[in-house]
C-alpha cells in the first residue's frame, strides 16, 4: 500500500469591508488551526486584512469560504484571491 501525498495549495487573500476591529485576525487564526491550515494574517494600513493560507486543497477552500463571511461582527464586501508561493508550518498573526 502506498500513501499518496496530496499537493498543497497556497493562496494570498485580501479581505475588504469592515474587517478591522472585529477580531477578524484572531478568529481566522482559530479557524485555520481547526482546519489544519498554515500561514499568516495581518491588518493592512489601508484597511483590508491580508492573509496567506497553505494546506490541503479542501482545507484551504474551507478557510477561503470562511473568509467571505468572517467573524460575527465583520462585514466582508469582497475577497481578492491569488495563487501564492511559500510553505508554512503554523498559522500566526503578524504585523
């Protein structure tokens, strides 16, 4: 029996809307840990939240779906998504 490795998926997200001051970063960190997604999240000075997410494709897709809603008090207007480079071992809040 052979174990097939699942290719990892890495995306960069820029989340626009009312996403700062609503615990978005900490909520995303908890959701990423629950899903087994690595990467980082930070507030940008121009208003959005930016994140890099890395993991198995189904888990990355799940965190992207979560990012379109965000935590309870967020109001996400849109999420820009692009492929990204990088490999991460944990999920952290930076900046």
